[in-house]
C-alpha cells in the first residue's frame, strides 16, 4: 500500500492551490477541476477538506467522471493511462489535471469537453 493512500487530502490541497496560483490560476479553478473529476459539489469538497479525509476515502466517496479515462500523459514519470492500481490512477488523474491547469491549458480542454 502506498503512503499517499493514508495521507489526508486536505494536506495536499494547499499544494495544488499554490502550484496553480504561482502560474496565475485560481483556487476556484482547482475546485472546478476536482469537482469535475470526483462528482463532488462545493459542500462535498469542503466537508472532505474539513474532515481531513484520506485519499483512499476521498476517492472511495467520489463518483469518477466518465470522461476521466480521456486523461492521458505522463505524471511523476508514469503514463496515467497505464497505471494498474485503480486508486493510484485516480490520484494521478488529479495530479495531471492540476498540472495541466498550472501549465495554462484551457479549462475546456482540461475538463475534456468535446
């Protein structure tokens, strides 16, 4: 089991926000990306942050977007579409979306809008 599974999502969330804000994006955009991927609304996201939910429980509670499988590319040296562990793949999907946001990609492309 990977150490990240038991880490609190709330401990990593500020790192996501800092990463994108350094590149001129906003925390609201981070929330939009997270909500798109997980199916959470603002209240759900806030609850997970307040309760310091682990990544494992965070994604267990999520209703993954059906277009999540369209997320491809390399993150942390691995192709996200080839990650075999389902939980790790979900975590890397989120990492990839935040990375795309920080790199200035258009929101419609990040959210895999046709």
